[in-house]
C-alpha cells in the first residue's frame, strides 16, 4: 500500500486543517477539541474487515500487514476488535468499555494474556512498524457468527460472536472490506446495510479462493472458478460492494509474512513425482492407521502438517511443481496466485479514494456534534457550513448527500446523479459525458442538467432530496462556467 497524496498537497486536507485552526482560534476549550478532531485528519483512513467467523479476516490482515500479527485459529480465544496502525515500538493497549487503557507487553512466539476480561474490552490498539499501515489503518473484527440464533441467545450473540463489536468498530471506519465465501447470506448483507458505508467504499472479497467449488482435486481449477464467480457476485451485489476480488488469504499470508523457507520448498519438491491423489493420501496419512504409502516414508509428519497449514491443499498440489526452483520462486508463485495484488490495487485506488472523503465527512460530523453541545454553537455551526461550502470539500458534501439518499431512496434519479459525480474522474464525467468532451460540450450539458435540477426542486419528496438537489445545482453551476 502506498501513502496518499502528501497531506500538505491535498486540498481536502489543507482546507480541513485550516478549519480546525479557525476552531482553535475561538479559544476556551476549543483548541483541545480542535486537536482531538485533528488526530482523525492526521491518521490514515481506517478500513474495517468484516465477515463471518472463520471467513479468513485475520489471515488477510496478516497478509496485508506483511507480518503474522493478527490472531488466527490458534488464538481465537481473544475475540476482540483490534486496530492495527503504523508505529514504533511494537506495542498494544487494551481499551476497556469503561474507556480506560491498559498497556500489554508483546511477547514473540507466545500469545500475550490480555489484562482485561474479553467482555470488558472495547477494542485493542496495536502499533507496529509497518509501511503497509502508513497509508491505511486496518481494523480486524471478531466476525459475525450465526445471526439466526433464537431470541433468548441474543445477548450471547452480541457478546460472543462480535456482532455488536463489529458494528461499533465500523462507526469509526472509513471503508470496509467484506469477506465471504461462496454466497453471502441475507443476514450478512443486512448487517452491511446497517453500517455507515456506501458501495463506493465497500470492497467485496471472495475468500478461500483456493478451495472454491470442488476444491483442489475438483474438475475445475478453483482459482479460475472463483474468478468467474466473483465477477457474477460483483454484479449481483452492486448495491452493497463496488467490486468483488477473489483471494486466497492463506497463500497471501504465507508469501507475505516470510514463512516460506528453502527447507519447506525442498520438502514440497519431494512430493513432485507423486500423482495428485497420492499427494493427498500422504498429507492425510496417519502413521497409526498404517496407510499406504506411509506418509513418513515421504515426509516426516511435522513437515506435512506445516506444508498443509501454510499452503492448503491447492498450494501443495500445484506449488510442488514450482518448489524445485527454490523458495523465492515458490513465494512469487504464491503471491501471484493468491490474488493479493488485485486486492491491494482495489484498496489503494477506489476504496482508499472514497475512504479519504469519508474521513473528511467524519471530521465534519465531529464538528456538527460539537456544535450541538458547545456554548459556542453558532460559531462552530457556521464554521462547519463554511467548510461544506468550500470548493475543496465539495465532493465531501456530495458524499454526505449520497449517503443520506441511499438510505431513503437508493434508486432515485438524484441518487444516481450524485453517484455519477462521485465516480467521475473528470469534469466531463460529472455530467455523464465521456472524458474527451470539450469544455463547450460540458458547459452545455451542465446547463441542461442545471435547469432540470432546478425544476425538480419544485416537487421533492424529502429534506434529503432537497439538500441533494442544492448540492447538484452547485456542481452543475460550477461546470457551466467555461474558461
Ligand atoms: N484454504 C484456505 N484456508 C484459509 C484461507 N484463509 C483463512 N484460512 C483458514 O481458515 C481459518 C480461519 O481463518 P481466520 O483468518 O482466523 O478467520 P477469521 O475468523 O475470519 O479471522 C484458519 O485456519 C485459516 O488458516 C484461505 O484463503 N484458504
Ligand atoms: Mg479472526
């Protein structure tokens, strides 16, 4: 992951920074508030990873960070939201539901005991030096488990399965990565619709691509099959996610955390002469059962277990042909086939772009909140209004209107128009024209749209639509001015 436009060069950042300075200048306790809100501005956008228990969230987080830090099955006991951010030294703090912070010592090769009972933990803040985290903060969540449990189990579900925790973590996030295998269930889609995101900042991930369909021994290559399926799901889920990327988090984790060694590659190479079914038999063989061929004759049990854990059946079966070329070659093969590159591209391009806008929205929302409760409410309110009206923050205002309209009427014409403005990569795109359209054509189309939007203000059906039309009128007015 790369870093975003250097803050100083980014007009959204500069305008908000200036606004916070104005807030601080109002005196009293406002400098402290400005500082607190400023930490949002100076931190990377936050991406929350959501999905059912065992969907592969923590595995993917490890792959993205490039270090095996997130809990995996072995440490599943700690069912807590964890916020991973760049920082040194490597350390953690447990934040209790009472708001108190407790430092946790980090031991390598040994899970650290948390100083607070899981039920009393709001989340864990985890810092580690990682260039991958410089651009995005990642939030791992415990996951949504069976949401269809009976009513009397509701409390259990909330506390044990992380439903409520995940929701809480999402409030402070700017984008979501939604992991599912095969087909997401209705309750998962419903849960996503309750989060404060739009399809623009929700990235779908078809996880466990290496075991998709009939799996490693099936008639079709599971990765190819998963690609096709992901494309279908992207269309089907277009009201929830902006795209669906298939991924083998396991293969990505192994290749990105330095777990592949020459010793393991050498061990894997020894499976090369065997037929696929024999390989599986060797992997599954258990000495006590006296299976033929005895696994131990080919590879000691510890190595077999390790290979299977690090590569999965698909990785073992297909990676064994690459293994004779060495660990580096095998690592490249894993990276390439894992799908992690495509996922990183989707994250840094589109998802992160909208996450940056969403972070600006969160800052404005904090100002609104402050205006609500602070004695200087009038001046804070006018500052927020001034910021929303500034050209640099125009797209943030468009995003806020789009979010409101999505909830009220996702299929309305204004909702579509706002979406087009947000997605456009050029002034022409904002009025639905191809990028190469001339300034004259853009102005003419903007003029036409302006008239249409003005007529629509006469018969709106909600306050949200009123506000959205005002924003669209501003957008089109700016585009009618040529040269
Ligand atoms: N075959 C395969 N297994 C995976 C993949 N991702 C995760 N797993 C395994 O699935 C189990 C649960 O993964 P984990 O990341 O802890 O899921 P979480 O509950 O969503 O955080 C672990 O045993 C992982 O090794 C994958 O892409 N392929
Ligand atoms: Mg997990």
